[in-house]
C-alpha cells in the first residue's frame, strides 16, 4: 500500500489539505450535482436510487493550507452535495422525487475511521450511520465484492458511483475495476492515479516491475526498458504516460473514459483524475466539468481526435519548438478543438456509406478527444456554414445551426459535393 498523505488523530488538529486536492473535491461536487440533475429530468419520476462508494474516505476534515479554515473531505462533500441537489431538484416539481441514496465510506486506518465517524455525527448524520450510511474499517479491496453484491440486489442496472481516491497508484488494480464495471452495468468509477510520482521513481528494477504487475499493467511499455526510453525519447515522460494510459483503460474495461491531469500549484499535472463509465453521456458530463473548471485541469496531448497519439518525439508537438503551452481547457483550447475537429470530421463522414448520426460520431471518437459534445456541435455547425456537410433530422428536414443538432440527426456529405485540395 502507498504511504498515506494525511494523518488524523481523535481530538487532534486536522491535517493540512493542498489546493490541488481542494480542486479535486470541487470537481467531485460539480460532477455529482450534474449527475443527479441529468438523471432526474422525467416529470413523472418519483424515486431515484443510487449507491455511492468512497473507497478511501479519510477522516472527513482538513485545514486549508493557506487560510487554516476547516475544509470537509469527500464523505461530507458527497452527503451535502446530494442533499443540496435533492432540494434544488424538488423545489419546483409538482411530483417530488424520493432520493434513496446509500453510502459506503471505507477507511483502512482505525483511528482515522473514528475521526470520520465523529465528524459525521457532529454534522448531523449520526442517525443515518448503520442505515443509509455504512462505515467500514477495512481496505477497499477486501470489501469491494460484498458492496457489489449489495448493489446488484437493487437491480441489474442499479446506478452506483465509486470514488477511488487512492494515495498512490497501486491500491486499486485495474482487474478489480474491470470486475466492478463488468458486474455492475450502472457503475461509474472516478479514480486518481499518481502518475507523476510513478515516473519520478520508476526504473528498470524489480520494484517497478512488481508495481506494474500489482497495478495490472505489466506490459504497458511493450518490452522497452525505461532506460532505453529515456535515452531515445526526448519527451520520455509523455511517452510513458501515453503507454500507461492505453494499457490502464484497456485493462479496466470501460468503453468511455477521461484521463486528464489535476493541475498542481507548480503548473503541471501531478496525477490523473480518470473517469470510467459505460455510457457516452456520462463521459460527456465529466468532460463538461473539465471545461467548466478549466483552471483545475491540464492535458499534454492534442486538441482533435488523436489527443493521445503521442508515442515518440514529434517536433510539431514539442512546446519548446512550437512555443505552445499544454492544453488547459481554456478559450484557446476550445478554439483549437473546434478547428481540429472541423478538419478531421469530414473524412469520417465521407468514408461512411450512409454518413453517421451525431450520437454515433461522438460515441465512436470521444475517447480520443478532449472535446465535449457541445464543442463537437460547434465544429459540425462550422462545417454546415461552409457547406462541407449536411445534417438531416429524423423528419427529413435540414439542420441550419449547431445548437439545433440532436444525437439522432444524420451527418452526410453535401448533396452538391465540394472539391478539396491540399
């Protein structure tokens, strides 16, 4: 197990929390809020069921590194966000929704678990402990299967969110995540992975080899040694990141994913915040959070449909050569994404015999792009204005602007073909 970053004690001062961890909590709150609002839009809906699992819950309380003020941890953020969202959703609904949310807060350290329990009681959640709130003093890996069985009893597609904020990179092996996603069709996983720390200490020794086996990605470097990669790849860190990312998401088995970096106070990314799910819509909600919270995220790949095609050195991707910074989900990154998508989408549409629906275009390509569905729409809208594509709705009508495009609309080459020249 990785060394714990925080130490709690009963009656003692709470540990300091750094700004990048506060940013992570903001993202968690924003995602859960969007998640609940997105899945409760049906007017006649009267019940919403969800299970939230915090696999590395901690003590539930911190001190801000700058102000020294009390900051709540993920368990209380999850509880408060769900409560606030339920009130907001029900505020103007004639038919109120009964939110039936079960929580599992798992903490391995016994003293830390006691601190968490006290915080929950102090904040008024004592009556829920043992009912809708389960506190488990154990390792996540030891109780994951038992929790999965609990969720399955709610129904085959029962919704669940697993927050796996591991302290390092090997506490949650990829095969364990694959098992959760395979057995729970309605599950989503939010995983942190300290890739920067791994790269700092990785070498061609048995310890690194054993760690890769423990993570579940022993072949991620495809037989190359770290020494040889460092000698031959100018951007060797990016090469290894890309290799590890490919192997990790493949071994986790999620059809949709968003592996981007939480930006640290040093300006670069220390660790991935990886969202794994089985639904393109869920992926788009998380991508939208990246753009809304752009000062918290950073990405070292491209802006179009090949954002992770970064193996090997390419002078066009070298920031020292191009004088371009990393992709930061800001207005410049948005314009880059629209331009790149507008250049790449026509090839996909022209190569498909019957074109593609907008939903198909997004679901087939979103994993290789940092763009949200709205940015895809803007790119397709630009192509409509240029008469490079046509978009036909289900009634046979023609779409004229980006904001009217729906998932089921068919994107086709224009009836009067234009000629393209390099």
